[in-house]
């Protein structure tokens, strides 16, 4: 059996896009202004919670966490999920840098 293609072309030359779980990141909609504000707020909270971590590292960590949820259809819980993921990553990085005896 041949693998299913994401695009099938009919004899008329038109193409039909088949939606599936393999959608590319480029196909994701641009973030809404509310989501961009949520990213900024999360970055600010993480910078306050982890003042010893470089601000650029905090921002990159938060943005990466949000990027992991870019394809999510339900957008309601993305800010809290991204914040939790950021806290775990930054917390683990801080423990690694400071050593296990200080935590």
C-alpha cells in the first residue's frame, strides 16, 4: 500500500490539501496579540523568579516553551503550560549550575 500524501493532484491540475497530524510549523497561524502579551508576562515572571539567570536565557527558554505548543488547537491553557515547562527547565538549569548540595 502506498503512503498517503499530504497533497493529491487530480487530473484537472487542482490540488487538495489533506489535514493531518503532520502539519508543518509554517502552517501554524501567527500568534494573537494576547499570546504575545502572555509571552512577555511569562518572561517577566521568570526573570523575577530566577534573577541569577541571564535575561536572554530566560527569554529563550520561555519562547521555546511557547513554540512547543504552536500547533495546539486549544489555546486556552498554553500560557500556564508554557510557564510550567519554563520553570522546570530553568529550575533544572539552576540546580545543575549550583550543584545538588545547595537545593
